[in-house]
């Protein structure tokens, strides 16, 4: 008699495991799809200069900012002049136009206040200055992100 009662329980347990496994796989697929969408929104390289490895570093940095500080990263690299898009109060925007030697950096107001207006001014006017002519701006961009992260970590303490 005990063997007959075990069989329906085993079927129920197996069905539960199948549904739970399906739910976990669906959730992982959703997370991966969301990450890909967020990555595409965070970087636009009209110049097609960045390597896949450099793009991946930028994507990881954007995910780091989102996960640890709630900031969104948008990087726009264009052949035209850089124009500031409409941004919310949680977005870090870096716009580069290597052809025009133009840099535009905007930080969320609270972050700009914490890091200092002089820091943002330095990034826009001095940090990339000699790197456009040498075509070394992609590496300088990655270094800029590291510098911003280092400064954020210093104030977050």
C-alpha cells in the first residue's frame, strides 16, 4: 500500500522539478537579454574604432555602475559634433568626437558636486587633449572610466 502512495508523490515532485527548472532557465534568459539590451543602450560607436574587448570593458563598467551605485552609463562616439542628449539625474554621459577633438562629460548632479566641477572640466578640456591626434583615444576612454570609478570609490569610502 505504501508503494502505491509513493508513486503519485514522485510524479508530483518530478513535475515540480521540471517547472522549477524551466522557470530558472527562463529567468537566466531574461537576465541575459536584459543585459544585452542595456549594453547596446550604453555604447554607440559611430566611428567603429573600439575593439570587441574594449566594448566588453565598457559594458562591464556600465553594469558595475548600475549594480553598485545605481548610475546609468551612456557613451556616444561620433564623427559629427557631440550634442548632449536628454538625460536623467542618474546618468553618466561621455560624448566623444575624435574628428573634431571634442569631449563632453556630464555626471549626475550629486556626483558632479561630490567629485567637483573642476574634475569634470579637466576631463572635458585636458584629459583627452593629446590623445586624439595620436589615435589613442580609445585607451584613454577606458582610462577615463577607471579614473571616474577610482574617484567615486574614494568618496564612497
